[in-house]
C-alpha cells in the first residue's frame, strides 16, 4: 500500500455488535462507571445512501457511543435491511465488529486496500461525512472502518 497504509495510525473507535442496545448500554455504563448515553438511530436510506455488498439497502442501526478518552466504544444494534451489522450478529453473535480510523481520502484508501484483496463491505453517508467498512477480517481478524469527516477538511 505504498508504505502509507491507511493513512492513519490512530484508532478512534471500537465497534461492538449487540442484540439489545438498552441492556448493553446499561451494562457498559455500570461496569465502567460512566454515564449511559442515549442511543441514536442512523439516518434513513434516502439520506444515508447505504450500500451493502454493492447493493442499496434500507439497513439502519441503533448506536450508543461511550467516550473512553482517545477511543470511543460504539454499541450497534442492527435494525432494518441487510447489513454488515446483521451479518455479524447472525454469524458470530455479540462482539467486536470493527476498529475505526479517521482517514482523509476514503477513495484512495479503498483503492489501496483493494490491491490487497480487501474490498468494501458496506458504505454510507452520515451528516458531515462517510463511513466505509472493509472486509479485512481474513487478513487481520477484524473489520476496519474508515471514517471521513467532510466538514473538518
């Protein structure tokens, strides 16, 4: 990958798939002694433009974020249509889904990763940016998420 890797060496988030975001948020809050965050629901398909394995999907998720210093823990409860989140839950149950990094040029990083047979699984937009999950599990044992914030460029 031109010795640049993904262009970031700072982990910003660890994403965990859960079956019940209320129950899981309560447990994380209690065990870590931190406030329980309110969950949010991802944008509707018309806004998110989500594609899963190259096809449009109405996939959505409930998300809760725990700020743990440099890294946030993101709890994800899949809802809606086909998604990497639901696939993970169906195949593995609850657990670590991804490690996320902020990147400056998603398209360039994706092109570099494709040279290593690491393809996009799911991609979508959020207010101010884009997220991309890449299928790095066979190479790294975990999915990577690329986060690109447009309003901070």
